[in-house]
C-alpha cells in the first residue's frame, strides 16, 4: 500500500502547483487587465465551471471511491474505469451542445463569446483529466510532476504574452490550455494502470451513483460557483472582481488542507471496504488534530491582515474585497471540518443519500439568501451566503456522522485551541503598527508560523504524522 507520507508530500506539491503558481501571476494580471476584465474572466470561468459540474456530476468523489475499492482486482478496475469514463464523455458531449446554444442566445454569454469559446476546450478536456483515477490508486507522483512543469510554463507565458488590458483573451486562453495539457498527459499515461474495455459494462448503475453524488455537488455549488454567477448577473463584473479577489487567499490556504483530505479519502474508503473501523476512527481524529492546528492561526492572520493581503494580491482599486475576505476567513475551519465529515467519513461509508438530503437543505438556504442579500450587499452578501450555507451543512453532516459511527463534534478541543491562539492575535495586532505593508505581512506571517510550531513542538510534544508511518 502506498505511503501516506509520500502521498501527502506529492499532494501538497500538486495543490501548490494548482494555486500558488497562478497566485504568482495574479498581482501582475490584476494590475494589467484591471478589475473589470478580471471580473469578466472570473464570470466566464464560473459559467464554464458550472457546465463542468454538470458534466462531471459526482465523478470526482465516486471515481476516487470506486477506484480505491477495486484497485486490487485488475479486471474490476478496468471495468470501473471504463464505465466512469464513457458516462463522463457522454455527459460532456451533451453539455458542450448546451453551452454552444446558450453562448449565442444568452446576452451575458454572447458578450463574452470569445472567452466562452476557449472555455469550451476546458469543458471538453476536463473529461479526459481523470484525476480521480490517480487519486483512487493513490498515485500522486505523475500528476504532481506533470502539474509543476505545466504550471511553470503557464507562469512564463502569462508574463511574456499578457501586456495590456486587451490581452484578457490571451490570459483566459492560457488558463484553459493548462487543463488541455494536463488532460493529454494524464490520459496518455493512464494505460500504465488501466485498460479501456467495453466488455461487461453497466452504465445505468454508474449513472445512478453519479447522479446522486452529482446532485450533491450541484446543490452545494448554489453557494460556491453559483454565488459568482448570480453576483455577476445582479451586481456586475466589478463586484465579481471584489468577491473573487477576496476568495483567492482562502482557496490557496484551504488548498493545503485539501491536499491532506485528498490523500486520506481513498485510504478511508479502503479501510471501510476491509472492515478496519477502529483505524478508520483513528484517522478521523488525526484529521481533526491537523485541522485545528492549521486553521485557527490562519483565520486570525487572514482577518487581521486582510487590507494588506488584498493590497498585495490585487493592488489599488480592490478595497471592496477587504470586508468579504474577513467574512469568509472562518471558512478555513468550517469547510476543513466539513471535508473531514463528508469526504473522509460519509462518502467512504457510502452515505450518498444523507449527503444528497443535506445538500438539498443547504442549497435551498443558499438560494434564498442569494436572492435576499446579494442585490442589497453585493460581494459582501455573497460572502455571508457562503459562510451561512456551509455552517448549516457542517451541522447536518455532524449529526449524520454522530448517528452513523458515534463520532462527536470536537467542542472541547476547539475551545482549548482557541484559548491557546488568543495571544497570537495580540502578536499579530502589534505587527499592524509597522509602517510598511510588506513588512507587516511577512513579519506577521513569520511570527504566526513560529508560534504554531512552538506550540506543537514544545507544548503538544507529538508528531502530527505519527499515524502515517505505513
């Protein structure tokens, strides 16, 4: 069985490639293109991502789970891979037709038809990305090396080719070409692990499972992807620029914990299939420990340094992103713990109907709040919708986990950790007295990291990866 330590190392590198590399270019392109063009790119990309969501349904989760379950049986592995890929390709073809029709009939889409054209390639090649295959096999090395190379080329090309506001189409084209290049490499190397077969395929059971988990993903997007799309329709591209800028740092920070979750999910699925429930629970508690030590100091730093973070990421003209960033900062813990409950616990346990029920409630709440708050509060309203909806999903998921495996919310541990990090808030507050924005950011970040490491090493005196030796 692959080493969790090595998988986590590769997964972190992969996540950093997906988020930090674009972050290297974002301060540059935000200044070159301006807030309106950035908003246009993010609006179009949110639309394309929504089409991808419908074409993939629940494949990201179902694929990892099913590949992990059958990876020790070559015949079943080939059949599972083929089932999933064929169904995904069929759904993608249908969504491409719908996208083409809507591009020429919806005024907001037609206004950006050049960007929508490039987005269609992102939609098409996303079906060949098959990241779920490599994650289910716990093989992160290939896609990590591939991603580092392609992201490096992307950064170079952005700085070379994007030079003026009119180059907005070049910027979005390069973003879409990253997906194309990644998909080509992945599908070419897939033959080393699986073989495409049309023997003994059963599409209907696969589609039913995809549909159930897909509804969960689609409904969940009512307060994530849909937020951006609805904000663009109601409040315009400038507010989209504020909101998406505010979420940039969150996504990059959250990516680090998502790397951990991505490694743990196939292992948890494998433990469930083999009946090792005690080890399953021990991994759950490990995940919570890692999350608490990781999320709380990051939340403190993000909330207190939000003006300087926005200034560094986007430059002048983005002050409207500061308050939305402060509002969404607690999502680092909320969504992190939600990932532990959903991706590492309920999905491996096969609780698909529970996930669907929870998502229906969360989506209904998110849709109602979008209609009520976004026309009045714009980007700030979208931030409130997101955090309220995620909190509701967290509560519902915790109730399901408690009922299924008798694991309760770590309230005591959370309170203890909050108490421990109160002095950190004072330390970061003192950094705000410095004159230089760059100094405030980097000194506060360095002191935050030092505080966390000192607490883990000298107070807790334990290795967070102690359960990952095998």
